[in-house]
C-alpha cells in the first residue's frame, strides 16, 4: 500500500504493512487511506489509458514494423514517434553479397 509504506499523498501514516493480513487490517481501520490509494490507482490507470489511446497509431506502426522486420533502431523508433506518417526504410544488411 503506497500511501502507508512511502508516505505519499495527502494520507500520511507512520505505519508499515507487510503481507495481506496487515494490509487488510489497515484498509478496515483506515478507510480514508484505502480510498486515497484507490483514487490514486484509478487516476493513474486513466492517465495510462489516455496516453496509450493518444498514441495508438504510432504504437500500431511500431508493432507492425516489428512483426515484419523483428527489430528497430533507436533512430527508427524516434522517427516513428515524431513523424508517424513517414515510411520507414527497410533495414540495411551489412556484409551480405547478392
């Protein structure tokens, strides 16, 4: 339980909890703490979901390219993130003679 162990947020506590039994006890005896943790989890889940939805086209392009080519360079990854409509050139092979 983040708020208890690390003292994050507005619900401060000096108690520590190890294991499910102690966490259950804290949830039962400190409902405001449990609610604060639940709000934080929901808020961060929503934030992560929004970020993924905003970048879904880029994420799909990265996934498709990785499926086709099995690898990406850092520059190619950066190019996809900053210019998602630009085509990525096929990988160059080194030392291979045709």
